[in-house]
C-alpha cells in the first residue's frame, strides 16, 4: 500500500467510526434508536473469547469451573500517548489567523486582476482547505465553489485543474451530512475524468476504482451493511456528523442504482487491469516501472484479485436486494437473485485461478478458496461449502499453514462473509485488533450452529451482575443476525466433517446502552 492511500485511510478513520453506526438505522426502529444513542457516547463493543465449562461438581450442580481458551489485548502503559484534546486545540490555534490572511490575498488579487483573475482559483482552494481543517465546512464549500467557478471561466468546463477542487467539495459535503450533494459532485467528478482521459486511458483506471468503491460503499451502507474496509481494500468514503444518518436513509432507494454502477465499473476495471497486465508482459522491468510512475498507479490499482473480490461483494448485495423484497417478488427477481449468485461465484473462482496461475502465495490461494466456500455457505449450498472447507484443511496441512480462523473446531466462530463487519465489533467501529479496551462486564452464551452457519439454541449461561437487559438483548440480536463459517472436526474414520458441537463464548462488553431517563 502506498503512503498516499494509507494517509487517506488514516484521514477518514475517525469519521468511519460514526459511519459504522449509522448503517444500523436501516434494520429496525428499535435498533435505530439504540444505535443513535450509542453514536453520541462510547460505542458498545462485544469482544468474544472461547470458553470451556467443566462438568458441574457432583455435590453442587450450580457450580461450574470456567476456563478462557483465548485472550484479549491486555492492559499496557499508555502514558506516552499524546493528549488528543490538547493537540486538537493547538492545531486550531495555529490556523486561527490564516483565513483572514488568505482573504487579504484574495482581495489584493481581485483589485489587481479583477474578480476572474486566474490565481484566485488557487487562493480560494487554499482558503477552503484551511476552513476544512477548522471544521468550518459551510465556509469551505463557499470557498471551493468560488475556486471551481473561476477555474471553469479561465480554463474551460472540462479542465484538469478542477478535479482537486471537486474532490474537496465531496469531502466537505459529507462532513456536513449532505450525502446527496456529495454524490452529485462525485458523479460530476467522474464525468469530467472521462471527458479528460477517455474510458481506455490508463490514468482512468485509478479514477474508475475510486468511483466504483464510492458506489459500492454507499450502497452497502444504505442497505444496512458495514463493509470491512481492510478485508476489501476499499477506498473509504469519508463521512461527517449525525445529520449524515438522515441523508443516507433518505437516499437508500438509490442502493440498486449504486450497485449497478459499481458492477459495471468493476467489470471495466478488470478489463483495463488485464490489458495493463498484457502490456506489462512485453516490457522490461525498468520500462514498466517508468510507465507506472508516469501514470501514478498504485499496486492496488493493478490488483486483479482485489477487484474480483469487490465485484463478488457487489453481486452479494444485488442478490440481497432482490431476495429481501417478498412483497414484489416474482420470477424475474428470482432469476436475478440466481444470476448474482452465479456471477459472484464466477468472480471468486476467477480470483482463485488468477492467484494459482500468477504465482500467488499458498496462504493467498487457500484464503481465496475459503472465500468460495463461504460464498456457498452464505447462499445455503451446504454440501459444496463443506467439501471445499475440507479441501482447505488438507491444503493447510500439506503447506504447513497452522490456522485459518474459524475453520477447525473448536475455535472462535468467524462471521461470513469476511468483507462485512458485524455490528458491535471492533471492525465496525474502526478499533484496532490490538487496542486495549475498558470492559464493564461480560455475558457467557452457548449456542449451536446450523449447517448453514446460523446460531440456534442460544442460551445465556452467566453474566456479571451489572449487565443491563438492553445489553443482553443487543448481543442476542447480533448473534441471531450473524452467519458464521462452518467448523469441521476429524471423525473416527479420519475424515473432516461438520461439527455439531456447542460453542461456549464469553462476550466482554464496553459501554452499555443508557436506559431512558423516563423509565423507572
């Protein structure tokens, strides 16, 4: 991953933490109310550990011996971390006088060259960027609009200089929660890029990826799914305050349109990527590196397996869209559901084939095979899923790979598909796996998994005395909405088969939902 892409992810990570919460609003009023409450406070996180409950004592059947088989990040000294509040204040202090200084420059340029002086476009762009850093996004939008207007007057409607201005407009519109305006600017940005570069120009590839990722991310959020940014390699969509929640909820009827745009874009991306690869085969290494440098292409811009996985996720969402409309379901919708199942399967199989033929690592190839098994499980092709999971275990053994999470019983259940973050998880709240959290208590649960990976016979075994009923209900809802990867175990006949054993987990939780003040 190049530094530019990494810095963009870091820039938007704080906003993504709020965006992970807003997608819950699409599921139910009760969950919406709960998530809105959490968005304003510390998020509720459930962190699981695997448990072993020993048989009850013969004399006291109410006493159990409990042992944790897995661990969570332990407390460590964090005194060296910077004071983020003080840091934020110092940044604001540093820029306090800057807008006034830029305004003086703008006034001077207008006096000397008129209101359409070409240098004014750059000055307004700089002024808008300063307002962005101060979270004054309404003023930033006004400055960017002025910069864009002057750029068009001096350089034409489709000049390259306006691209950065439009990108900044998208950022500020998202930050004030105006998703529709942000989407309009994003569509315009892609339109101008097509005019400038043409659909087959290599420079267009990176822009097309941004456009496809934008549409995929917007569609998944409006459908109530939280995409796993890291697992997908998705270019993150920045987001702003709570007003964005209402904006995306009003926009969710456009999810299908976003998905069709994303699907078409990813197919075009794959065609361009394969074309670039064919050119690469006829170039020496030095020439190829020079071409890539001239075109400013990242490794991820030429990542065919990554694009195939995003395409599969797009078809998953399209299949979900047609499956979840029973009131209008007809044979046409059923056909489209099956078509998206097949198209997603084909994308994952092409990904596997590419990794095998291009010298991919054993771990990458096996992980791609796991994704295919997960795909069959999601669409309830249980027999095919079990066969591939068993094949994965054999390949792991022959390649000395010790573990694929959530595959060999007993292990912590892993939610599928891997490119969606589960509610109340670290991933959906943009919290690193090794970050130490403060827990308020825990809930011990036991459940079985059906052959389709859905929890059944969910029982609460124990909980800390301070556990609220709302916290327990949130955990139960999360479990019942989640599908987990099948876990296999070795039989007496030395075969790998689906495990019908129970799973016992302890879910440590952070801040609990606050009870309504009107309730007694």
